[in-house]
C-alpha cells in the first residue's frame, strides 16, 4: 500500500469502518511509514480533543425556557399510546434484522472461505462485491455515460481507468466508485446484466498474469492483466455470462474505449 492509498483510508480506519483485510493493510503500512503514523496520531488527537466534555456548555435557562414554550401544545398534551411505546423497540428490532440480513453474506463468506496467499485477491474481490450490494455502497457516481464516469475519477486516482460502455453487448454501464482491493486504491466500474450487478475493478500493475476464473457459492471472479493494468470482474451471473462480459470489455474493436 502506498501513502496516497493509506491517506484515503485513515479516517475510516480511525472510525473502525474498514474490513479486516484493509485494516491489516493499513496497520502494516504504518509500521513502516512514520509520516502516515504521525498523520494518524494527529487525527486521533483531534478526535479525542473534540470529545472532551469541557467543550460542551449547558444552554442558558432563558433559552431552554424559550424552547419549552415553543413546543406545540398538541405534542405536549398528547399522551403516549401503547403503539408509540412499542414503536421504538420494534423499529430497533427491524433495524437489527435488516442489518443482519445485509451483513450475513459477507460474514458467511469470511467464515467459510478463509484466506491464504493464493486466494487473498479473490477473497477481497468477493467481499468487496458483497459489501457493495449494501445500500449507499454501490456507486459514488451514477451515470450510464462513459464520458461522465471516466472524468469523475480524474484527480482521485494516480491512473486513468479504462471505461467502456457495453450496452450494445448486453452489459450497460451504470456508474463507478472508488474502492480498495489487494492493498490498492482501485477504480470500480459497475455494469448491469438484467437485474444482476457486475463489479469491474482495475488498477496499475507491473506483473503480467494469465486470465483465471474462480467460483464460490454462486459468485464468479475473473482476473487478468492487460497493458500494465490489473482487472478483476465479480458477479453472481453465470460463468458464461461473466466470460462474455470480459470478452466484450477486452474487445476494443467492438466497443472502443474513450481516452
């Protein structure tokens, strides 16, 4: 992991919002990077300072009285009903159930498919794909126009991702986002195949690798390199459909990429 990658994730690391793989990558990076370690210490000190009770003051009695007097009479006079008393615990239970349903696939994958050196990239890719299915996680830029999606990454990455519209091949582009994979900050392009989502991750590499396909519990991962770029496609479509997607993306003649 490079410093630019680490700095993008330090706030999330501080708030314990990263997955296990990303947290380990940040920890290892800071063990050998005094600059990022110092930056993390500054963030920790700022958060600690803002949490001090001495910064908070009780509102003056006159202001508190004004608030009380402006409270609508109907709200004050209305006695709480049994339904309202039950609404809070019911809402909490519903929220917990929803969170459990969203997190279950990711937890089940991590428990049933422990990582080793050879499968770490596949593990990261499937975890990221599952995580992206949670609300508000799939896209940072929403557009079917490749001329909108590609410029959105400008200034956010130290490389220009390859963006292609594959609607004519049955895989329309719907958006993109920044993500982290295998210790890199990567571009994630999102395509659709009917109601299914295809995540395509890409980042620069100096090593070449043959195209490989891996399956796990209904998910397919295809990874390859081309023109010093690493590509990883993940989806729950059939392996044949994902191979068709990869072939369409690799076919410059059918759908030329924008520059």
